[in-house]
């Protein structure tokens, strides 16, 4: 395994490693996959070869109950896997990287068994002529779905006890990103309880029980000073089992804590309940009501009315509260107790909550006023979708030119996996159902400068205002002297090196992009010195640039991922689903940028570890250059389909 620089001169740092393949048993004689069993196979030079692609493959069959949802999983330490499944109607499903898991070379296909109960499966390597051992298994899809927010069983506690505990990242699960410990006790109607939590962090307490009872507090307002402790006082509404949850105000916080429980015999008022007297509010409804002296009040004196709705994680939601009689104030509480307060929206005195929900469960809307004692009529509206994220967005189409060059035909030093980068990304957009047939893939000796210019002119001209135009390049980058270019502070132009040895400068590429009229234009360059293209290219609205290194530093081959570059691999994983941070089924520009930065930094455990150098051998570290330009954070780039991998006419 060699780590290579993509510098034209072939400069780089080499690491050697031995790949050891363990012995495996032979493939099943029946070549039939059975649910719940794992089979071992091996690709060999005497296997069948796919037409024109020189990929060895084994053929498997599946016979199962029509309508059953099954997942086919192929894994190998010897090669980069690829799965194909052909349905009786001719539909071909393809996957080469399991998009549920980041940075993997294993494959997974989810299928609904057709009416005939049969389908044909091909297990092969992504790259030509690769051989080695693999495993393949067939499992019910639901068995692979990770239970979100799984929690450890609640521990028993008796009112009057004090418990010491620790919030740890080793917890079985978290709620809305917060580690949580839970305790259960049996309470009686009318019983008044006093719960306190203190610790090394800002604590938060919640109490839930029969009849949707819920109360939460993250402060001890009785302390007389600001602390990190929590105190919760409540009168139990019914006989039954109650659950105390101890968590943190901030997400991801860990540390030791103490939970003290007792009966409340003081005259201090109960902590405000979360869902008490909440009227259900349906999506798509606007209601008119009135704050008056018969309503409940907050501890600070504002009248309130409460409403509730059931939401799901990843659901975009808008709540509007408006009034001509008073300055509105809106509070939204999530099932975990997380609270959002919204005062004024824009220049008005009305309030608006727009957000993609982060939890499943019942949410509480509290309609109130900014000033204590204010009364009057108000309107409250609940709807799906936000200003920028509709409830059911349409998938955008991508007009792509994907270029990857590993074999330079003797014109300069060869690279590893850069051609694979281009093929994988091209196929990724096919699997997503986004790739327009006008798109063009150019690899190795196909990718001459003249052929690229023809492809660019042909594809870019067809991308319209609702489409994405994408130029992806993985290969050598170079710098050339240009003392007359006042825009180049270092007196050098950056170039992309094509298979015929011809170079395209940043100025020339910028001129080519000047006439692109797509709704969003994306440039993804994984090459040495590629950050130097940013100044010339990202000059117009709706252009977004992703570059693998700064303008004077090299980019390295990501051999540990079987990829030509880190940006190439992380970008492909990101658009394939890994960047969907809020699980709403959409990947926005903001999510993609955040994912790329996080993954690159995580690669080094938060440190600088990917060594790079300048053209004159000064040493430093590779870093991504990300320029979102005027593309807004919530602009949707990818809408993830329910069924990945539908590719018509597969081999």
C-alpha cells in the first residue's frame, strides 16, 4: 500500500503494509442464499467475467416470500466489493459501498422480494481483475436497523433515597444527543415529591408518569443564586409507575452526579408541568384563541395556553404565533424536555419556530406573551415544512462530469485509485436516482484535455435553473509560474493535469464556468494545490467549491480507504447519506460542509496528521478548502430515495 501525493512531479511519502487474507471455506454448492445464514465465497481468475468490464463474479439466487424486505450484505478484506441484484422485471439494483456505514468498501442492498419470490444476485469486485475471499448473507432488513435512542432499563429507586451515578459515553443510548440515566418508583395520587440533581456538569431532571404526565427542570430556582444543579417539585396526578431521568443541559456531556429524592413538605410551588392541559393541534391547522385571566400562568406572571402535536425525528416543522393585541412569545418543548424560546421574528412582534425535529414523540407548544399579564386574541398555526425545507421535496437532477485519472500513459507518474474515485461517485449518483443520462464519466486515457472540453461544453449547456451541475476531478494537480496574473499573489497559476499531459489552468477553467446556468454549480477537485482554484472559480451566485488542499500544498492518496483522495471518499459517503445529520432524508449544503470538515478532522482524532508539502519541499499538513459561496446552509442538494441503487440496464 503506498500513500502518494497528487503533485504532478509525483512527490509524496510512502508507507508499506502487508495485506494478509485469512483462509476461507469454499462457496456454497447450491449458490442459493438463505435468510439468516452467512456463506463464504471466493472470486478467482477462473470465475465468470462481466461483459466488457473484466470483473470476476459469482452468481447467487434468492427465493423468499413475496413482499418480504430483505438485505443482501457482502463483505471482504481482500477487495472492494460490489453487489448487483436483478429483479424479474429487468430492474437492476447496484451498490458498491454500504451507504449506512461511513468509509466502507463492503456492500449492502435492500430489496422488496418481487411477486415471483425470486431474484438473481451477482457478487463481484468493483475494480477489474480483483480476486479474493468474501462473505455474503441474507437478513431481514429490520434486523439491521439500529434502534434509535435505545436506553438501558430504568433502575428502581424509593423516594427518600440518594443515588450517585455517572453519565458516560459508554451508555447504551442517548436521548436527543444527551446521555441519560433513568430511575423508576411507584407513586400515589396527590403525593408531593422533591427531586434534586447535582454534579460535575449542568444537570437536567425530568419526571414522567401516568396520563402523559411530564415535568422538567434544568435549574434550581430555589437556590437564591445561579448554580448548575436542578430541582424539580411535583404533585403526582395518579397512582402508578413514574420515571426520573437524569441528564445534562448540554449535549454529549459526561460526568458524575448525585440524585436526591424526598417528599416535598415545603410551601414552594410545583415546577410547571410540560404537557398539562395541552390541547392537540393537527398539522395544517390554524386556530384563533385568547389569552385571558382564566388561563394558567408561568412563574413569571405571563398567561399561557398549551397545545401538543406528535412529531418525528427529521420532520421539518413551522409553528407561527401572531397577535394584534400583544407581543407574542413562543415556547416549544421536545419529548426529552429540550426547550426552544422564540420572541420576535424579523421586525415583527410575532413569533415563528422553524426547525427540523430531532426527536420522536409528543411536543408541547406554549403560546404566551413577552410581558407579564398581557391578554388578547392570537392565531396559532402548525404546518409541515419550513421556508427552505419543504415537507416533500423533489429530487434534484445532477448533470455531472466525473473525471478520474490513475493511468497517465507515461506522460507523468501514475496514481492509485483516482480513476476509482470518479467511477464510484458517478455510480453513487446513479444509485440515488439523480444522475441525468447526459452526464459523462472520463477515466484514464479517455480523459484528455480536448475530450474534457467537449464533454464540459455538451453537459453544462443542458443544466437548467432547477438542476445541479457538478464537475468532479481526482488526479494530478500542478503549479506553473504566471508573474503577469495580478490575481495570483504568489505569482503561480494552479492546473489540473489530464491524461495526455496537457494542463488546464484555474483561469481557463473559470472561463469555462462563466456560461453555466445551473441552479447550483458544484466544483469538487481532489488534487494537489486545488485550493488555488477557489479564488478564480467561486465568483458568482449559486457556486460551491470543495478542494482537497490549500493552494500551495499537496494532497495525498487515501490508500487506507481504497480511494484516490480523502475528499473524494468523504464527499461520496456524504452525498450517499452519511451527511444527513438530522435524519430528514435531505442533505443540505450546510450538512455536507459540516460532515466533510468533521470527517477530515476525525481522521486524525482532531489533530493534524496528513503530511503535505509545498512545491519547494516546505513541510505542513493537508487541510480541506471549503467555499459554500452564496449557496445557503439549508439549500437541499440531495433528497435520499427510499430505494437506493436502482440502475437500469446493468450488466
